């Protein structure tokens, strides 16, 4: 019914690694829900018109059509969503009358992009997004809350062996105000230039700023001096002011980013850094912007990014400002279980106990033991065949199942820890494995 | 950034109903994992050639292509998977060397079909599949296990208010052997006819059997007599034998279905019925076949179907027989939260406690209370603005958040159950809501 046909850029995990991914997702969900974010799931398909930006459709989009469509669908061509922000914006507008604002939601789903696959970049990948959306207004304190929730989520992931992160923050108004203060007006060109700093270096960025934003030597140097500033606290503001540039929008951005750093420093010291070269390519951000480095794995790129946008969506009457971040689950997984594996599951199945089968006629007795264990929440499998016990133990061993249960009419019930070889009498209505062995554990390699 | 554009056949739930769907999925996962099924997730896209049946591509498939592709993808056109069986079969073949057989997996993902949307039928819908797959052989007892695991899953769903189910079983060999025993040879035509019984009635099925399978009056009557047989236990076999038809394949099917009913009756009495009109349209089934009725909602169609297939997948050297069932999560949801809503969540957010904010300057104190509660696993939100307390209480009430916490420098900490109006002193490091209030509950309406 099927032959192997692997596709590049569409990662699939083996069962043991899928346990890692499920654990990652469970911890993210748990963190988001502890903070009052509600789960939302949107359809995978959107009208291509909704995926367009300024009427242009990015080449990364996958178009979708009924293979044998009757033409009725052609009026409204569809595509797979390339992020979770566009569908969420549409969901907010569609359901605005039935949602309560500010609305906090999380959403964990695959997205699709047609771009060329490379390390950490896929054509299908899972994202975990949180956003807070207001109706017409959204308080500034949410710009602090969102990165701190993400930081807390990564904190929980560290239990699995995920390295610590550093969330890098900047503010669009700070860059724009600074650029205007030095006399530049093509802000988009300045942002594009600074955004390339890590890729092409200062010299090439200076050239870009000259060519595309019309920056003279002094303006180039000032922009680069701004982009060099970073600090683990609010001290960045003094460094910016020392550059001697002034503009009302710069003051606004400096004030807002200072409050963000102070609040973050108070609530989770060392987690959020100001890094003034963070620009983010997308042009809908209007306040705070964020990126996230996995410490020691900076080459992976940002594992969680986002920012503040004053108009996530709008209707004739209302606008919906928001602030959000998107965590790249697949990108993170590609590092956790990739070539230099960092974490692994203690087994490839959920099963804690394999009940052996003496003879096929005795299978009902084994089924009964399994039912008794499951009724007490212990994941249990029954041997597939009444083979020699050695073979049944190998069945468990190959999957990492720690316990094998023997039920023999004559000797009664015994359970063997196949790691230590220890075998003891046991009652299916009472025996419980150590808490650590009930479910697979995800551990640092 | 987005305007409303709802698409027919692509269901999306409001946050309160999404809590219902998440709870349904969590209970399914928990049941499957208790039985040792490992989670697998496959990409949404398959080569169109893999989605074809006998070289023909069903018109239900959605084709996918890069909107601005460079032609390199055209050699290998893609489509969205229309079920989870085809991708799983491909996954098994691709990873056969790294999987341990028999391999038990579950998979809960959306699938896409271009068919006309109607009640309980969507263009994008979530399925929850379990399958057991062997390498070259698969023991018969798995044909008992799979429907019993599904029955147990539905048993857990009944805690949420999901009606009881009846799993209906038949055996392909029984129908085929019977048809051959009465002298018919076009078995596919017989199966197609019997499969239509509920839709078109006996008279029209008899005409179909005559026209398409060449059945004479006696053969038609015998087939209909077989299709009328059903029993909650193994007594169906005597009724079949009383029809006086014999064939080796019939005996094989009767024996297998009898053992299935006896084992099911022993382990979960009343759950599995033999119903000999169950045929299942798909032609890859070779043994047991199953459908599942939601009692009192038979009009919804089967909510969980599947069967045994001797060659789920094959390579040059090996075949992979399997047995599986697929539960329609979206179909079930359409009934649970549809026009005649059966269940609902006690609130639309995960939040158990809203911490009020006295003044914006006091927000850090409220944040600290929230952090203390979250650290003890209590989902907590902080009021978005230091509005009048009446307005903050309404924020909680609109979302169904049961508790509002007040922290005032003078009066100390107090928590109010806004349902009863009761307000008491409380310590953020100690106070815990009743266990039932920590997370939203899903309840019968």
C-alpha cells in the first residue's frame, strides 16, 4: 500500500524522539495554561488572499486545490498557512463578538513554507505561539509578560536537558527614533540593514545603509554604534544617550524598553537582555521585538521570536493590537535529537510493564493482570506470543520496558526488573513501579 | 492584517469548546498509552502517487504545490493526506529497520478531503488512529485488542458526557466465504451492495446484487438474510449455519469472529456486537471489520471504524499485516458541541484565579501573588488594568474564572469565590482552590 518516499524538509521522528517532542509540547502547554492562555487551533488552509502581504504572495507559500475540483473553488484559491499569526488574526476578527478582550491564546500547530530546507529550517514545522490581543488598546505590561512566559516555558524545558536561553529585546521605536534623530528617513531600509548584521558583518551593513538608506559616514557609524549596544539590565539606555542623538520617538522607545528590562530583571533576573541590533524582518512590529538564543547554540538562530504590533488585525470599526512570540518546536527538536543528540527518552514506548504469556490458553490470565495494572494508571502491554520467556524479555528489552510480569498458575505472580535482574512476588492489585518508571523519562544524554 | 473569510467544512472551535476537544484528545492519548501504543506523527503531505489507489487518484484529494515553484517539484507532485493509514504505512516501510514489531502506534492529526461538507463530514477533520502492525505475521488476538482499546477509550469519554457506544464487528472472510458458498464470485460487488443496506434498503440492495454481482433471487435472499443477523455474543454463528451455506472461507471467518465475540464478551460484556451487514467500503480489509455507533446518535454514522488488513504495506521482501481503528474526533465534536450541545466546559480559559490589581504601581505585588500560585500548579491570571474592582470581577465572570484575589497593603490578602460571593483571608503560599476548580471541567449540559 505504500513504498518509501522520504521528502526533504518534512521531519518525522522515530517513536522515542516523538516522546521527546510530546514532552516538550506538554511542558509548553502547561506553562501557557498556568498563565491563563487559552488553546486555539485554526484550520491549516487560508484563502491565498489572506496570505498575501500588500497584495503580493510570498513565494514560500504552498497553494492547495482540489485535484479534481469542479471550478467552484477557483474563485477562492487556498494555501497552507506559513505562520500561526495570520490565521489567528483572521480567527480574532471572525469571532471578535464571542471572545473576551484582552484575549490570551496559545496555539501549537504545524506551518508550511516552500523554502529550501537546511539545518533547523524545514518545509513543515511545528510552532508554539502565544499572543495577547486587545480590542483597540493593549497595556504595555503585556510586552513584559509575553517574554517572561516564554522564559518560564524554557525554564521548564531545562528539566529535560534543554540548554538555558537568553531572550533578546529591542524596541522598534528606539531604532526608528534613533534613525530619524540622525537624519535618516527610509526606516525600512535601516531595519533591513541592521537585521543583516550577524550575517554579513558591520562593513557590509555600512555599505547597505549608504546604498539603500542614503546614510553618510557619520550616520552609518552612529547606526552601527547603536547596534553594538547590549546589556543584561536597563543600563543600555545610558549608552544610547551617550551617542548624543535625540528624537521624541527615541525617548518613547528608550522608556518602554527600560521599563521592560527593569520589570524582567525584577521578576526573572538575567533572562531578558537588551540587544539593540535586534530588528526583526517583518514590518508589522511597532513596539518591543524579541529573539531568543539557545546559549551555546547561537548558530541555530532564534528559537522564539516576536514582538508588539499595533494592528494585528482590523475591521472597519476596530483595531486589534497585540504582542506575541512564536517558539520553533521543530527547530528546537532538530537540535535536541539531531546529529549531536542532547536528550533522549528512556524508552521507545509508553509501556512500563510487559505481562508475559505462558501459553496462548493462558492469555486471558495475562490480560487480566494488564487490566488490573492499567486500572491503576500503569501503562502495560501483554506479550504478543507465548514464546520462550527469554524471547519475551527481549521484546521488553528492545523497547526499553523496565518490568516483565510473570503469572504462573503454580508459582503465582512475580515481577522482574530486567535492568537489575531482581525478581519478586507481586500482587497485580497492589504492586506499583517506582514513580520514575511509570512513564518514559526524557533525559540529558 | 486579516479580514473574516470563513470556509465551509473547516471547523474551528471557540476557546471553551477547544477545551472540550483537548480533553477528548487527552483521554484518548492516555488510554492508548496505558495500552502501550506509541505516539507517531507524520507530515501532512505525501507524494500524490502514494495517495493513489490502483494508479487512480480519488477526487477527494487536495493537491499541493509551491505557488512560485521553479519546476523542480513538478517531478514529485504532492497532496494532503486524506487519512492516517496511508502515511503510517509509508512510515512503517521507511523506518522498518528501526522499529520493533509488532509495532503498536497511535496518531492524532488532521486529515483533508475535498468532499462536499455536510453534518459530521468536513474537509479538514481530526482523526485518532490506533494500529498494531506485524512483520510478515500478526496474531489474531490483536483483532480483539484493538476494538477493546477503542471501547475503553469511549468508556473514559463517557466521564465527559459522551454517550455509550456499540462496536459492531464482522469478518470479511465470513461475507466472502458465504457469497462464494451461495455461488457468487464478484465479491467486491457483493460487499459494495451490502455496504449500502442502511442507505438504500433491502429491495434496492437486492437489485444491486442482481445487476452487479449477477445474483439470482435465492442468492439475493440468502445475502440479505446474512446481512440481517446480529447478536451481542457469539450466537450469530448458529444463525449463519442455519442458512445452510458452507464454504471453507466462511468457516474461517465464523471461527475468527466467534473468538473475537467470546473474548470481547469476557473482557467487556455488551461492548462489541456481531453485525453481519458491516462490510466497509475499502477493499484492503482481509479479516475483522469494525464500525462504532454512538448509542442514540446512529444518524451520525460510524464514529470509529477499521479492520484487519494482511498487507498494510509491503516491500520486495516483507509484508506488514495490521489491524487498526480510526476514531473521528471532529465528527464526535460536531455532535458534542454542535446545535444540540451535549457537553460544555465550565470556563473558556484555563485560569482558576484572577489576581486583582489595586493601582498600576501595585502591579508587582499582584504579579508576585500570581507567581506563587502558579508555582503550586494553580493557573492564574493578573487583571489587565487597575480598573474598579467591580470591573475586574466582571473580567473574571465573563471568562468563568471562579476566584478573584485581592492583595491590599492594608487589609492583606483575600480571595473571593465569585460564584458564592464568599470572601476569606488567604496566603498565596498556602491557599489552594478545591481540586475540582483547579482546571476547567467538561460536563454534560
